[in-house]
């Protein structure tokens, strides 16, 4: 049984078709990288998978742990163990980082200080979520919330975007821990630069271009993309 299975999935945002007939599976021990040009639909796919409002499945089916979740809400999917870390995390007005992590750790039995220490964000615990954070700080706090959720399947959007090398190393280490804590040891990671591949080894690399998944293969596909670009795969 696949952890996640997409069968001929088409996704619309504001009534515009963004992705068509997507077929993809995530198996146990799969770390899947999604690559593609800007605007190809990588983030759209992650948001549709977790059930973000406004990201509509217009055809096809999505299965998680063998169960059809196509028509379920975001809350239901999160409760089943799917969690997302955003490329541009939403700022939670008035909510301090400590409050958010404490709420998640109370539910999922984790240690706020251990997570904060791992990600180098102890100094941010009493700050309002996202307010005045650097790109690296924002990314680390977002991954901290993901770690506190202990998801069965993590969906991670561009963890290597807009952060310095030190932050990437810290974030990558935390993502590895998220994957290790998953019963399936699986994750989907969207990356534009593939810089994260220096720290995390993908088992599968899929290319999204021209509204569809155009290729899926091993890590060598990253080298092909940087050698020839996305155009040949579109």
C-alpha cells in the first residue's frame, strides 16, 4: 500500500486549471523532491494535498494510507497525519512562537525547548510569530512547528529558498528528524534550486512543468535539469 497515491488528479485555483492528470505515489521510505520552473504548480500541489481552501481537486482521486481523502477537509487531513511547511509561512497575529509550539507539543507529546534548541530559535520563543523575522528565522520556526506536529507525511515547500547556508544546515537537520519520526520515513520536498539535496538524499525526483509531472527518476534527474534545464522536459 502506498503512503500517498494520486490518480489522474487535476487541480484548479480560482477556476483556472493549474495541474492536469497528475499521477504520483509516495511509498514507505520515500523522500520525494519536486522540481520545476517558477509557476509550474509545485506549491499548488502541496496545498491541494493538504486540503488548503481554494485549491480544488476537479478530477481524479487522492489516497492516503489507502483511504480516499479527495473530498475531506484540511482539518481532517491534518488529523490523519499530513502536515505542510510553507514557502512563505503565514504570520499569526498576536501569537507568540512559544504559545504555538506549546499547543502543538501538548497534543503531540514533544519538548518545546528541545525543538527550539535544535533549530536555534530559543531567542524567538517570546516573539510574535513571524513578526520582524529574517528569512532564515522564519524558515526555522516553520520547520519547528512541523517537527512539533510529528506528521506521518511532511510536505515541505522550498526549505532552501531565501535562507543562508547556516540556516539551511540547521533546517536540513531538523527535516531529517521529521522524516525519522514519521512511521513511514517519508516526505515530499519542493525545491527550486535543489540546494537541499546537499544535505538530504532524495529517493525520487519528479519534475513538474507545463501543468503536469513530466518525469520521475532518481537523484541523477537533478543533474540533468541543471545541465539541460526544464525546457527539454516540458
